[in-house]
């Protein structure tokens, strides 16, 4: 296992959140936000309204920079984000999750919690010098973030759609040569 379960889930959640702003925005409704929360955050402290939706949408660019910067800049951003939030790291256990680390209290606003929990996950990435696990989608028309947790580091596309689009294009190019 490369990272702890909670770190892996938070990194995946952040990538999905960031990529929701790539090409077509897929985080435009409270229902879409609810689905993202159900998949990744498992939190009950939410306002679940338009203000929360906009605050979560607003942090996507911060998370993008956090995951696509070089190691020194990422460390600097982690420190800035944690200081701004006035973090109080705590070991917590809830639901199906055993003891894991939260960077802010359970009653912190959701956007702050997302940013801080992502920054906390990025601490492991920086310390283990694993920023190469992040990249930009190999599709020339996409700027999505790729999180490659595979052993052989072979993931190139941010989504199945981008991978399929490129496979079809390569197939058609080969067919055109014949």
C-alpha cells in the first residue's frame, strides 16, 4: 500500500473534485455535490445549499494548484492552507472508518474541511516524494489531473472518456494508413 486508506481516498476525492471543472463542469447542482460527498467525504456536517455548493466549487482551483505544482511549491501551499485554516489535527473514528486524521473539527465549514483534508493528504505525498503520482491528462484537449496509484505508473488519462477518445483516434489513424 502506497498511502494509508484515508490519504488515498482524500487524494482521489480531490482529483474528482478538481476534474469536475475540466471541459464540462460536472458540479453544478446540490445533487451532484451530494453524490460526491456520498462517495468520498462521508460527513454529516453540511448545510447542503447553494452557498455550500459555491464554496466547494471555489476551492477547485486551489486543489488543482496543490496537486500540479512542484514539490517545494506544494509544501509551501500545504503550510499556507493549514495555517489559514488554523488546523487542529485530531485522530477520529466514525462510520466504517477506523482511526484516521482530520485536520479541522467536524463542525468546520465543508470547503475548509475539503482543503485542509487534501492538504493533510498531500503531506504524505510530499514527505514520500511521490508528486510524480500526479500528472496532467495525456489527452491534448484536456487539462484534467491524473492520480496514478498503479505499481507501474502507467495511468495517462484522467478519465475513461479521455482514454477511449485517444484509443479511437489512434485506431482511426492506423486504419487511415492502410
